């Protein structure tokens, strides 16, 4: 039966597991009330109360005072109620204490079940609450095991583990049990097995947190990361900016002799990083985003959010990048559609436009001009 030791155990749980004793007692009272009704009948109104001050349990039954009772398990006549206590009125509840002699064993079993379940629920909620603070953070973890390409890591300071799917890994990386690796906490969600922590090294958040870790000016807000575009394992473009005239945003990210950027590249397993100085001027921003290619000119169409970029003929492949990677990342970084053209193609188009203009000018000024000869010209061109 519930006794002094039980209540002492509740106090220990409150201190060790951070479980709220009052909430726990309410849950237990509700469970014990249900158990009592199952034992003595659902029809009966009953209430089980735990009294920690006296280290005891009380079971009460109650009936509502009515003029003429229809349900004798839940109602009592005014005449019978007044026989118990003269002050009873219609609508009052007549409460009587019930014997717990036969209820002791059931109560003990129910209490044990509730304690175990409540402990699991509360521990899961506490763990979820503590871990939720780590969401969108960079953590150093230890690889526990690898199963079918999925990497499971131990989260420091908790009994929880993180899950890193293949899609969240940097292509080409190899892990072994016991490796210490940095991961980005992408998402934390609750499940019937407990908190599920999804971690990543391919997410752009991983790059952002590495810069915050290595560049104090980003951490304190002197330098701002405007956007990141990433092709994990290959190349990342990071747009940075500072509104403070005495702060060199690019220099801060590179560090003395490149120590900061090299540390980040090393953590990214050699992934190339293009640092881009952000600009409110889209022409300038787009040109910078296509680094390391040389840009001759940029034209934009604001309504279509599209641009045309002219580059030297020998820089076309550099501007586009392997499989279109450079221009694709630049488009994602700036938010503009980017069409890259070589200088020679633009010059040819302009020459054709000039020829069309000259022909139009001739027709406008010579309305009686004989055009029969154009059929022959077309035949000659065809040959």
C-alpha cells in the first residue's frame, strides 16, 4: 500500500529527475480513481486523494443532493442528506470516506504502473526540452555506429543520439566508430521512441555555424552572412557584408594568412569556398557572385528577376563552371536568374541587329525599290 516511503520516493524523483511532484500526484490520483471505479463499479462517483502531509491515501464517494433520486449510485434525496447533516441543500455533494482495506493491493499495483509510465513520459519531455535548445546549433559528437550508410552519433551531455542520413553527409566522407565530428542539429522531433535528433554536415546551416565559430566578427554581429549557396563536397558561395566602415568583411572571414578560412575548408573536407562581398546593387552583386570569373558587363530585367552577363570568350567555362555549378550557385546566392554569354556571341548578335536596322532603313526610304533580286541572294546564301 502507499506509505511514507512512497512519498519520500516522490521527493527524491523531484530532486533527481526534475519531476514536478504536484503534477505527478494529480496524475496518480486520476489513475487510482479509475482503478477504484473498475474495482467497485463505474457507476459510482468516487475520488481518490493522496495526502503527502500525512503520508496516506483517502478514497471518497460523493452523491448529489436532489429532490427525487433516479440514480442511487450518484444521487441522494434531500431528506436522506439532511439525516446525515442538516445543512445540506439541493445541489450539494454528500461526501463519504470509503474503506481502502480491499483497495490496497490494487492501489499499489496501479501506483507502480503510473510511476513507471510517468517517469518515461517526463524524462522524454525533459530530454526533448533540453535538446530543443540545441536545435540550429553546432555540436561536437562521437560516432557510435554506422548502419547501412546511416551514421549514429552520441550527443554530449545527454543519453540521446543523433541520426545523420546519407543525404546529410558530405559526399566522399568516411567515418569510423569513435571519430569525433562536428554536426549541425537540423531538427529535433518527438516520437514514440523518444526525441529524434536529425543532424547534418551537408546543410548550409553547418557552413553558417562554422563561420560563426571561426570568425568572431560574425559571432558579435560586426559581419553579417547575407546568404549561402552550397553544393556539398564541391563548392560553397558565402555572401558577407558589414555596415561598419572600419571592418573588412572579406578579410575578417579569411583571417591572418588565411587561417580562419583554411580551418573551415578543412572541416568541410576540402570543399571550395567563394567569399562574396554583398551589395545592394544587383549588377555588382551578380558580377561578384560569379567569382572567380572575369565579368565584362551585367544587364538585368527587374520584372523577370533575370540577368544577362557578358564574359570574355576564354572565361566562359570558368563563369559557368563544371556542369553549370558556378552559375547555378551564383543564381541561388543572389536570387536572380543568370544567363552567361561570351563576348563574341554578343558582338555577332549586335552586328546582325545593325544589318537588320540598315535593311529596314533602306525599305523605309525607297518604297519603289525592286526586291526581285533578293530571291537570288537567298539562293546564293543557300549554296
